[in-house]
C-alpha cells in the first residue's frame, strides 16, 4: 500500500525519534536506534554510542522490520493540548505533536489509499515501550 519512497517521506517527519529494528535473520534480533537522517534510498540511524549506519529502504530488500516508537494520540495530556492551542499558527499543532512523538494521520498525495491513516495502521510504528517489545520477543523465543 505504501511504496519505499513514501515510507522514506513518512519516516522523515520523525527524525530524532527512536526506531525499533527487528531482524529474523541476525542474532541480535531487536535493536533500538535513533533516526538521524534520510537519504534517497535509506534511513540513517545512530545507536546510543553515536555510531551511525544506513538501513536501505528499497523494494524487495527488507533486512529489517522497521517501526518508529510513537505514542497514540489518545495519550495527549491536557497540558500538551493547552500548549498546542497557544501556537501562533494552527498548522504548527501537527508539527508540535510529531515533535513530541505522537502518531499523526498521514497525507501522501491526493486520493492515496493511505491518507488519514496512522503510521501504526500502516505497520510503520509501534506504541509499546522498549521493555514491552523486548519481553514479548523473549516470550516468543521461549515458545519456539
């Protein structure tokens, strides 16, 4: 439903936010890194030590399942809403929520089937905390 180029466009809104990389092929299955940039065909991510690498986003080459760690809009507090309502231009509200790590409805292009969907609905975000992801991964490993 979303092309690799569209994925890059959607991810670019969340530079600076944490990403979960899950691999079915490598020993270290779950990695948590920060999105630090976007190139024409890749995400640039950095780990906690500041070591950067590229994660290719091209058709038929998915080394990782990649998800942004975001918060659902239902977690907006009244304090956050109050600050948003004081912003000088209404369009800044969405940017403010994105900056705080909230999953916002997307717009890709007119009549695109993914418009108005959240990144989590598109399989590009997860609302769980890192600890929840790690514990659920360990439970899956033990069940196998």
